[in-house]
């Protein structure tokens, strides 16, 4: 086959469809950032360009005179696009409390409209796969009248729900799924993230979630403290995400 024929065949192969998802959690500390980074690593290993955003993060530490959040820095490491920290985490707050309270402590006001604007700017980078990671659970206040859940609503992003496998996870997951759907958004999948090595009846809890949640399980991340996101890529089934996002 000639070089010209190969070039013609190559030019007929469509580029990957651009996909963006919002990664939500059933609560704080359930592993949203680990799952988000693993999704980015999986996309990157498949040859897709990646971008990410954690629009608001509390509990930031000062590094070289700048506030930085460890979850946002993790996402930055798995972006193939050269994004600045401020693009990934435009609202960085010191106190490790709810974002609206952390903002009040600093005399700041978080605006949903501004966060949506920051996200739209990320989308103009035109990555094949973009992850927007939430903060805490689904109904996290930004101020006295707006929730962070208004962001995926405004952007009409499909949602991946991270379920931390611990006591109470079934209730938290089902209520979160109901809230996501009541907001008019699609829950396209969920990920079970083990938060300990000895959760009683963990497998039975996950099986119950598979029966109750209105979206497929994209994978199950084992309890491996300190493991890099790359080590969890094989735990996820990405085909459903690519097809349904």
C-alpha cells in the first residue's frame, strides 16, 4: 500500500468525540479525586487529550506564596494539556471547611456564574476528555442561595458518582442519585471506592447498589493506600462512558 493510500485511510478515521463529565461524590472524603485522576489516566492511556478542573477547593496550603490544593494538583498531573493551576482550581480557599464558610472566613463570595464561566474557558481548550470534579457531596452550598450542583446543571454535564464503600453508603448513594436526576441531569455511571480493607459485607453492599442505582457500575477500586491512579485504570470499564457521555 502506498503512502498516499495510507494517508487517505488515516484521514477517514474520525477523531475521538469530545467528552466531559462531572465527578460527584456521595460525601466528602470518598475518593472523588482518585477516581477523577484514574478516569484521566485511562483516557490518556487510550490516546485521548485530557483536561480537568476542580472549580472550588477548600483546605488549600500555601506553597511558594500561592494557595494550592492537593486534589487539584493531582488532577493537573493527569492533564495532557498545559493548563495553569489557576485554570484547574480558580477558587482556592485556606480553611478545610465547607466552601461557603471558608469563603466567608476570607471575606470572599463564591458566584455560580463565575464558576460556570471558568468551566466554559476550560472547554475552549478542546480536550478529548475533560473532568470537572465537585467538592464534598451533591448539595454543597456556594453561598446563601446557590449550590455547586448548579454548575453541572448550567453546563448540562453527565455525572459520574463516586460511592465511598463504608457504613451508610447505600443511603447516601441512592439519595445522591435521586438528587442528580431530580436536577435534570444524567447519572451515566458510578464507581465503588473501597475506603478500608475490612468493611463488613462490602461485596453485599456493592451488589445492593448495583440493583438500586439507575446507572451501571463503571468499576470497583480496591483499598490500596498510596497507589497511583494508573494502577486503578484496569479496574474501570470506560466503554460505557465513551458511548453514553
